[in-house]
C-alpha cells in the first residue's frame, strides 16, 4: 500500500477539498464492523493527514442498536480534532 501521506498530498494537489470516512464507534466496534484490526486507528490517522493537507474530512457514522452507545466516543474524537 502506498503511504497515506503521499496519496493525500497528491489528491490535494489535484484540488480535492473533501473526503468521506466511516466510523462505527470506537476502536473495537469500528475494527469489528470493518473486519480489519486497527481500522479505527488508520481512520483517525487518515483524518489527521487530511486536515494537515487542508482537506475537510466528512465523517459518516453508522448508528444502530449495536453502536448507539458508541456516540460519546465519536463525539470525543471529533472534539479532539479541533
């Protein structure tokens, strides 16, 4: 896989202004729903790299009966990014 920073830099130079990422809750739920260990950490890293490159991350959150209790975790993450 190409380094994420290089990919984002290239996309930024092409004029990309927004990118959508999906969370299902905190680390455990997001990793479980995506079927990938460390998916949550990778998404958070991607958000930070997007912000560094002046690309606005659009965070999509899937809410259902299994993930509704995860909303405070997502809220904390989003507040920490400001």
